[in-house]
C-alpha cells in the first residue's frame, strides 16, 4: 500500500511575507482605512452628487465624522478583486479575524444558507450590520442556535456603492450589538441610463460553475432636474461542489495513507468496515447494506453472529472485504463485510445557491432645503443540496424534550397492522426497539427477519439508503425612506424609517422520525431487505419530510437634529441630538414537535431549537463636536437605550484628533458599550451544537491515559466505535435571568500622509467585555464522564449517554450530550493592531498605479472564566464555540495593485495572506501552548504512540487577478482569475471538527482551485 510520509509543522511563509511586506512600502488596499477618519469613497459613474450617509456619526458632514478607524470598500474595489457578493467581500476583510462562515457550512451549521462577519475575533453577535445606515431584520435562526445576526447574503451586491466597516465600538451611536464594530452597506444614491452586467465562471476542474446577471435602469438628474428614479434586478446561480470532486485526502474518509514515523504509524481508515494500514480491523460497522444477527424472543440473548440480510444481493455495489480469523476476533463479526465511504459518496462542500433580487429607489430634492428618498428591496436566497450523508437507524431524538436514545433494533418474529413498538431494555441490550402485539393468530412472519420461522428476533445493523439533505428558501422584504435637509437658522435634520421582514422556509429530508421507524418495524411496512424497493410512501413514513417556517421582523424610526452654534478657534461647535424607536421580533418554531404526548414523535438529528420573542426599544442620544484648535478636535457622544424586556443602558464615547503638522494626525477613541441577551439566550428551547472529541488511550510516554483507560479497555474489541473522533452535543437552554454584557473599547492611532499620494495608518485597539454570555461547554464535563464511568458532578450540568457500542453493549457508551443553560461568565478580551497604506502614482501616457494594503494583527483574544482561569485563543484553532474550530490567526493581510490605462482598461492583482496558528483549542479541552497536553485531553488528533499528528497549521497565501478593457464607450469586457497560482489547501485534520481535513474559513478558494470568470458590462 502506498503511504504518504508527512511532516506537519508551521510554515513561516517567508516569501509571502516578503512580497506583502514590500507592498507595504507603497501601499494599502482598496479597503484602505481613510486618512480623515471617514472620507466617503469616490462615487462611480452611476452615482453623482454629495453622499449623505456618514457611518458612525449623527452629522452628515464628512468633515465632522468619527475618529474611529474605518475601512471603506467601493464597488470598483470589489470588481477589481473579482468579488461578486457582499458576503465574499467581508470574508476577505483582514479585521474579520475569526472568519465569516463560508458556504460549506450550509450542510452543517445552524443558520443554513446564511453568512455574517465576525470582526475583531469576536463572534458575529458583536458586529452590527446596517443597510444604508438603517437596521434590518435579523436571520430567523441564530448562529450556533443563539447568536442573532443579519444575513449578508440578503444584501443586493449590484446596487452597492460602498461598504463602510467601522472598526470600533459604536454603541454610543447605534445601541446594542455594535461592540466589535459596524458594517454599513451603502447603496447608490442615483443612477442614470441603463447598465447591464453579465458573467459566467467555472473552476479549472470544470465544476463549481456560476452564472450572474444584473440590470439597472435610472432616469433623472438630482442636480439639474431635482429627482432620480432607478430600478435594479440581479440573479446569480452557483453550482454545488462535492468533496469527492477533489483529490486525496479531502475526497475520502480513508486517511490511512497519511503516515508519520514507524513509531507513530498512520491515521485511521474511516471508511466503514475499512482495513487499517497495519492490517487491523477495528470492529463491525453499519453500512447501507443491512446485516442481522439472531436473538432469542424470550431471553433476548444472542444466538449467533451477523450475516447479510439479503445474501443474494451481496454488498449491493459496495466494496466487499473478506476478513481473516484474527481480524474477526470471534464469530460475531461476519466473515465478509461491506465497505462504504460516506465522505466520497455523499458529502457536499458547497450547496447549490441561487440569488434573486429586485430593488427600487426614488430620490427627490424638496426646494433648496431638503432631499428625500424611498427605497424598496426584495431578495431571495435559496440553497439546495446541503448534503450530510445518511443517518443511522440507531440514534437519539433532539434535545428540547425527553431525549429518546435507540442503541439497538430487534426486528420481531411477527408483524401485523396493529403492531406496536417500545424503546426498552431487552436482556443485556439497553435502549432497544422491541415490537409486540403480533403473533401467529393475527399477523404474518416478518419478511425483514430471516430467523422468523425459527422463532428468533433479528438484531439489525444498517444505514438507510436515504441521505440527509437540507434545502432553504430565504426571502427578505425591506422598505425604507428618509428626508435630510436644513431649516431655519442653520438647523440640519434627518428623519428615516424602515420596516423589514425575513421569511425562512426550511426543508429537511432523510431524517428519521422515531415514531414512524418504530411503527414500520412493528408493522413490517418498511423493506429492510432491499431498501431500494421502498415506495415513496414507505420512505416518507420513516423519513417524513420536515418543513419549518420561521420569520423575523424589524421596524425602526429615527430622527436627528444638529446645528453649528458658535465658532471655536478650530471651527464651528456642532451639537446634535437623536431619538429612535425600534420593534424587533423573531418567530422560530421548533422543527421538532413538543413531547408532552409522546416523546417518540420527534426526529433524530433535526435540532429542536426554537424561540418566540418580541421587544421594543427606545433610545435617545447626543453628539458634540468641538474643534478646539486647528490642531485639536474633540468629540463626545452618548446613547441611552431602554428595552421593553427590562434592560436599560447608557453608552458614552469620546474621540480626539490631534494634528501637530499637516502630514501627521493622531487619533484616539474611548467608549462603553453593551449587548443585551438575544432572544434565544433568554427564551430558547434547549439547543444542541455538536463538537468533535478524541479518545486518546495512550500518553506520549506509552503509558495508558488515566482519563480514558477504563473506557478503552471496555471497548478494546471494537476500536472503530471511537477511533478517528466522535461527536458529542452541547445543549444550552434559555435563561431569562441573564444580565446584559458590558464592553469597554479603546483605540489609538497614527495617520501619516507625507504627500497627497501616500497615506499610512497604524491603530491599536482593545475591547473588553464583561458579563459574557456563554453556552454550555465541554472541558471538565468530558474528562469527568470518562474518568468516573459516566458520572459528572458539576453545578447545573447533566449529561446523557450516546448510542451504545454494538459489540460491547454493557460498556460505558460514548458521551452523548452535555446539558445546561446559558449563563453570564466573567470576561472576554480582544486587542490588536491594524495597519494600512495607500499610494497612487502617475506612470505617464495616462497610465496610473494604485497600490493598497491592509493588515490586522491579533495581539490577544482570551476569555476569563468564573474560577479565574484564562482560555486564550489568539493564534490558535479556538475558540471552537465561536468559530466552529476555524481559529483566530494572528495575522491577516491583503495587498492590491491596480494599473489603470487612462480609462481604457485596467489590470489588478490582489494577494491574500493568513498566518499559521496552533491547533490547540482551549475551549474544547486544549491547553494553550502545550500541544501534547491537548492530545492527552482528546482535543488534538494523535498518532498511535500518543504524539500529536499536527501541532501547527500552515499559513495560507494566494493571489487573484482581474482585467478589463473598454471595447467601446458603452461596452466593457472583463475577466477574473482567482487563485492564480492554483494553490492547494494544507492538510489539517483538527480544523472545522474534522469534516473536511482542511480549514474552509481560510482555504476555501484553495480547495475550489484556480477559477475563471468572464463577463461584460454594457452602459447606455
């Protein structure tokens, strides 16, 4: 057998650093932080006139805007990077330290089909997303079941003028949930003429295709005619991508070709019933080919080994393996087994995503004193093919009611129309489905039981031939409007309002409905012998399609008033006041029925998360801008917010800008903020998230691991039961007594502009959050469970057992779930440095170069627990509870260079770099700075001798290119080449719960491979 010898160490990626470092001598990207706090990005040819949306300030005058660091990304910037959606742009933002969930999480995440940024390494609940300066309804499902966020997939990309990202606490301006920063997506103010854009893309492998079309038509000139009206529509379709479409080791569960030294051995062959690298067989496993074993119908004792339920059909297209006597280790395991690679056969990386949007905006000047607008938006995002593979016939119903675990299935001797089933203890078999009510007088011999004629039961081991798949349809409706102007003696006013609604329809297929399975077993209505012969009705009885409809609503009305009162030495003193009313509601019914009548009337695997909540918010705020001298500008602002759910909070913020010389500016901010508990954190039904655990039987010194010694000994005959990792649930229930989280933020920075063409910035930032709301975590509960034979003594925590080992039914099962409530913990700290630079150079003959770069360095990301201990995350794979084990790398950098040929065309090259990080995740049992201890605790995957397979993930570097040429005045052709160097993702079995063998948050484009897109723009 071919082995792949690997050395898994961190890469310094010196060449990448040198390349980007050289660019910093010029540089900073299209996403460059503005040099004058907030300077509106240049309008493109479709937008004209003065911009009226200033992020982070009540004042509509950009000269009085915030001193907070802001990144501004224009529509032109996005085009030059080959970016077609707002979600993709924010994924690549360097300050998005913890990673936006990539499309691949559609198959496994709570918020299927949605995406949101996580600024500053904090979770997405701390990042506020605005649409044209106003809030919008959140996605009805919470990230990880409890964090409310705005789905940035619902924002129409083709009408975006720019995206402002305020990298500082902004509760004093926007209220709760703006602790980490604000993403403000600003649309075009006016469009004239007709503008069409069409493109198509495909990977070098010939898959992952994409089609995109947008059209915008507008009439009227605000400056000459006093009005503008435009309509916009867009469509985008992305094809699915399966893991099987890429090469080893990502396309298979067989990792046995990944080998270390002779002492370390190789990794596990995770194909069901796979033979290991050393010839070992780790125990019999279920596949879609059913096996059965005879049991007594009175004593429920075993009376023989496993055999094919349908011998004539053999392995039904699956590979077969004949075992030696040593591999069988007894007579229970069949001599011939069937092998199934669930990763290669089923698992999707990206689903099929379809986006459709329609938008309308009308803007009009009212005399010489005001401008008003009204806007309506509709956006539809649907995902299909979120494929997670088949689910075993044994399993457990979802939390949120009485959890029913099924470890064994005994097919009855007789079946009949009045047959019933129960989950009970049958002899030595616990949590067993046993049917009764049928006999020779009222029933027939069970066609699914080959031992029925002998009066024996048949223990079933099988997977369904039905795969789990989730489809979503999200529809977002928004209407907004406002008026902005002046009256009287220099009073400036702004009134705006919005109403939005998000409707989510979720369709789950292939999930087992326990009551239906029990009924089918008792009545013999499901064909286990040949599952392919089941009719749609028979399949639906056991796997009924689950439909769920959720929605969220938001209404917001706000008004502000400001005026210049008198002159100070540095300019006029500005004072502004604002008031706001907001209504928020989420209706997210559980996809599982309540169990007050029958707890078996629930599904395996479909999360029971559900919440109903509504609240109103009243707020009042102020802002005072005082240019004390030409060299010194000060600002104070604050907001008082009162929630109908009982929380109230005042949030102040202070800013200062000192400009000792024309070329140098010093800026700083200090603010207090808060976040009230989300609807789910306060009121949700128990919500279960799953994490991956490892059973480490041996320490690196060769001695048995005391935590797992008893467990490993009890399951020695079936190591496949736990080898390669397992999933356990973390179930958190709402807690109405939670306190709000409180934050303190500070920034200090320098803006250096030696010439008008060169700008450099550096900013230090720090955010500390107290009363942090946390869900249930593993840690001590996992260790106690295995060390104490399933007994866990922790306040407020209970545990449930998982599905039993089919070959060792009396042994302690794997951990099933850890159950508790959301609670306020101690504190969370994040701090770091941001760098940027920008340069523009004329090269002669109308040719110009723009070079831009951004970098973010995460100095510290850590949580202080109630006992005073610290879980540190920066530069590691953690925190898994926030990033889904995607990590918080220290460095993220981008560098873009664009050549413009006097408006006739352009060429852009953008480089991306993410630094490597430790594989430790301290919130999942890891020990910061100690890789081996993390292996011993079961957090990091280990070799046979107990040493770590990988301690450090490699850095990621790739380049994207864009080129366009104006064929005629109204016609432009363009092309994108993404991942030009055709880089490949690094092997990383610990990342993303081990689902992909690489980290999709940072290596998404590397996995897809080199990608080509061609398109055309027509402008009339």
